[in-house]
């Protein structure tokens, strides 16, 4: 008996453990059969699995997750194939592997240069660090201007506190330079070593990673909001846009054909034009 199977990446279980440790819900949505999906999920530690899912169903799955998510929660999709491109475009953040299909790379918001799953963790941590730096810069600029503008305007002149015009100009330039220098500190960001998560908690997690796996065939049993329906999930999707464009093209073609027939009828019956002109004259 000969069996052929794809081997998972060695760092895949560690990456899933790190993502779950951050409080993220991880789903496996694949077009493979249930047995294959269950086996892969047991190896990497994913508890919620949706197998035998078509490409259009992946997009519906992402759309349903976005409808059911709490306010402020975001849905990210990681994929590398052509069949993942609709879901990558639908997700709040689409993450594509650089070595994957060109269609997936074009549809994604973030492209991982290396074929390394742990770079997903690095991308999330870098985004969090960037957002924190933006908020810090905004707070610093606000406090700086709240203090500097009244001083430059002479509000504290009775107290003997004032600024010369050249001092105010220098202070304004210093404000911009300080914000830029603060942003440049992002260059010191270093992607965490995935092996740092290989600790005692990971060992305990690995002992139970193959248990309590929920496997679903398709997405028919996915929970939807009370207002959710098949039509509402399709509304605004790529498939709906393609269908709408096709209907518009058919209508335009039918209108053009009808106009051509009317022109041909006028050419074949020139008397009808004369009659219409006589009626208009009357």
C-alpha cells in the first residue's frame, strides 16, 4: 500500500498556539474531505474545522463571520490559492503567502514574502506596535500643542512667560521632528522568535490538541445572525458583482439590438418617415 500526503510545517502547531494565546479564534476552512481536514486539525491544534468547502462558500463563511463578530472585532483570512482569493478580498484583512498564486497575492491586503506561517504572528504584532505608536504620537502632539500654543499666543505673558517669534517657529519645527523621530523607532521592531512559545504551556496544550475537534461538512450549519440569510450574505460579494455586470451587459445588448431593428425598419419603410413628418406638420 502506498500513501501520499502533505506534511505540515514544523512551526505550524507553535504558530496556532501563539495565535490562540493572543485570544484569537482560529478556524480551518478547506476544500479537502472530512478525514483529511480532521487529521490536519489534530496535528496543528485547530478545534473548529469546515471541510469540503467550495471557493464561493469560503467567501460566504468570511461574510457570516463578519456579520456575527462583535463591534471592533476583525476577521482575517490566510490563504495562498486561487480558490482563496474571494475570501481574501472579503475579509477585513487578507493575508497571502508570497509563494502562492498571483490572484491570491493581488486580492490580499498583506503579503508574506517568505513561505513561513509564523510570519502571520509577526505581522499581527507589528500592526499592534504600529497602532500603539500612532496613538502615542497623536497624544504627544496634542499635549505639546496644548502647552505651546497658549505660550506662543502670550496667554501667560502676565506671569512673565513668553516666547520670541523665532522660538515659536523652532518649537513648531521641533514638534514635527519629534513625531517623525518617534515613528522611526518602529525600525527597532524585531519579529519574536517562534521558539519562545515552546514552553511548558505549549507542552500541555500539545497533549490535548487532538481532542474535541468539531468538524463540519460545508458551511450549511454555521451560525448566522437572525437577519442573516443566503441572499444577504451574497449581497455585495464578488459573485453578486459579476452577476450584476452580466445582467447589465445583457440588457445593453438587448437595447442595442432593438435600436438596430428600429433603424432597419425605418430604412425599409421610408414612407413611414414621411407620414410622421406630415403628422408633425399638422
